[in-house]
């Protein structure tokens, strides 16, 4: 079953919070950044790409890419100055 574009983005966001323990705000931010970088362009044009299986794969890709830059954002932790 395919999802609407908005449902698909919501599903990827949900998967980031559930599978990778991201806080909601971080998951939303990363999905929005991926969207701004045209990561989801084909999904918008081709509804057949908006499946649960692809959402799982896309969540993994986004997590792997973004986890390298700011790992503390993925667990709701912030760095304490001086530590």
C-alpha cells in the first residue's frame, strides 16, 4: 500500500524516533533537511516509492548520514559547555 507524500514523511519521522531513539524535534528537523536537499523528490513524483519498506530504508539512510554530524541530537542530549 502506498502513502500520500505527507504520510510518507510522517512515517519516516516516526521510524527515526522509534528505531533510532531520536527525540521528536530532531527527527522532524532531519526529515525537513532531507526534504530541503531533495532527498524525497522522487517520492513526490512516483507514488509507488512511498511504501513502508522504503520508509524503513530512508529512515536508516537519514539516520546514518545525520548521526555522523551531531550524535548528541539523536538522544535528546545537549553538550554541556566545558565538558
